[in-house]
C-alpha cells in the first residue's frame, strides 16, 4: 500500500480561522492524506492567514520560511484573509506555490491535484470578494474537549480601520437547523464545550447565500439560534465568542442569565472609551451604551466574565483622548482586555486620516492598557477565590498539570489526573499559581453542587 501524502497546517488569527482550518483538514483526510505536525515536515503546508494587523502579514512570511527549512520540497499553500486581500503580494513570497481566496479555499483539493513545484511565483486563485456569497459551515475538532463552531461569516459594517469586509465579503449565516445538527455531531465526537464563532455573530440570520445588491430579510435572529442550541442537551456548555455591544441585546443577556448551558461569559469589543474616536472609527454605538450593557450583565450575572477589545493609537487620538478612554475602561466592571495597537491597513478610510500617532506612543498606550488588563483579571479572579465553580478539565502544556476554565472563564490548574480529562467537575477555587492562574482542590467531592 502506498504511503499517503502528508499535510500540515498553521493557523494565524481568530477562532473562526481555527474552525475553518479544521474543516479544510477533514477535506484532506477524506481524500486520503495523513495530517502531521508542522514541525515533523509535510508534503503540503497549508497556512491560514489573518490580516487584522501588520504583524499578521509579517508572521505569514516567517511561517513560509520555516516550512521550507523543514522540507525545502514541500508545496506551500496560503489561504485566509491576507490571501484574499493581497494575493499577488503573497504569490511573490519565495516558496509559495498557491494562493487561494475566500471563495476558493474550501475547494483546495481541486487545485492541489494539478499543482507543480516551480521556482517562479506561485499560482493565484482569488476571485473578487463581492462574488463570495455562499456560507460554508466549519468547526474545529482537536483535543475532544472544546470546539469552535462557525455560525456566521462576513460583515456589512464599515468600520474605518477594518479590512474584514474586503477579506470575507457580505454578512451571511448558517441556518439554525444546520447549526443545531453540527452541535449534535460534535457531541457525538465527545465535545463538551462549543464556542459559537463568526465575524459578526450578533448579525446572525442573513441566510446562507448573499444576493448581489439586495439586503436579504433575516431568516432568524441570534436569539433564535441560542434558544435552539440551549435545547441540545448533549452539549453541556456553550459560549458566545464575541458580540458587538449594539447587538448584545437585553433579550440575549436575559436569556444567558437563565440558561444552564450558555456560560456567564461575554466578550464585547469596545475599541475606544472616547466617543470622538468611536465616531471616527464608524462604530455603531457610544460609550454610554457600552456601559449600559456591562451594567445589565452584572446586574443579572454578578459573577459573569466580561472581556473587551480595545484599539490604541487610532489616528487623531490625543493624549487626553487616550486618558479619557483609559479612565472609562478603568471604571467598568470588566474582567480582561485584548489590546490592539492600531496599524495602518491599505484601502481603509483610517489609513488616510490626519493626526497619526507615533508608533512609540502607540506602544506606550498599549502597555498601559495591558497592565490595566492584568489588574482587572487578577481582581476578577480574587473576587471568586473561596467559591465552588464548575471546570472543564483539559490538557496543560506541563504534563504534570491539568488546566481548564470555570463556567465564568477563570483559568485553573490542577495536578494531572487522567480520569478528569474532558470532564466537568465542581472545584474549590483556592489560590493563585505561579503563572497567575487559580489552583483548585477537591474536584470531585461536592455531591450537592449543580453544574
């Protein structure tokens, strides 16, 4: 029997990318390929790219070089957002053989079969993003614990700093019925937690195909989706990956508050705590609405974890603007921040705006908010020490430990015990570990505790 060709994957960026990489991997598996680790070398390398920041672009080039050092004869295929935005630029990276756009990446096997290695620039198959109208479902499956389930793709928002609409096209969604079906499949595969992901999942319901020039009538709303998933008893945990504050309605918050399956964990992008900046960014809310959303969540779910995305150094952001934003974020009852340093992206309105903030100043502001994030996270963890909460136990990078997250997203550590892997158990949150996580005790002896 001939040895099957091997393929390895490297994913940059968001949870949505991880779900799509996993689905592309299953296409290769069904075609008889054997997946190997990136470091072991492969006949084909597939690099799924992000283009949220300039760093992601540079990282792509680095990964290509690393792959060819491992196997100089490997075929290198680049897909993802960067591939859609700059296909010709990527094709000129030495060693890249094939570049696939948003509409072509799920037909990767059609292109692989006819691929030949050549010293020239790679072949490009990337159509116009406006032609990408179909929703293709995807989910990740790796450690049999957690899965990222894609429910929506694309975005109709026009934020002045963002390239995602140019990379992924118009907003389109799966059907409620198919998402529920995929959740049940994941349950059969042993998955205990499903994270709903997409580009703008609060905009769920636009249908599986986009009709050019027509804004389709919504076939369902996000609240309809989570209400349907809440009835999938085989999955004990669902999380909402990220939702825009203007789409995180009272109805959604109230539903999560009474649900036994949707975890008390919200991630809402803020981007700036200054209304002038929010307007320049073309965001669809003011900071007052954001504060109302946080207050509503905490009123109904005092123990809820709330994560926040913030951009620093946006054009025109003065020192006073930044400090106003800093003070606003400091005042919020939130749990952690994801801090992004603004970087100019080609073909976005923000790239041509006046008031460019020096790069060193951007970095300083990032550091200030990163320190604030760590203080917020530690205060949130401390607030829950001495409590009993449920944890989904997972592998840790240290073979002598297990890790996991509580229902409200506190990261824990526990001495390795194989019988606990991929189980949900009540634990007592004891103290901080050297890594800043929480150590736990007695993960099994709480008979009266309801998960």
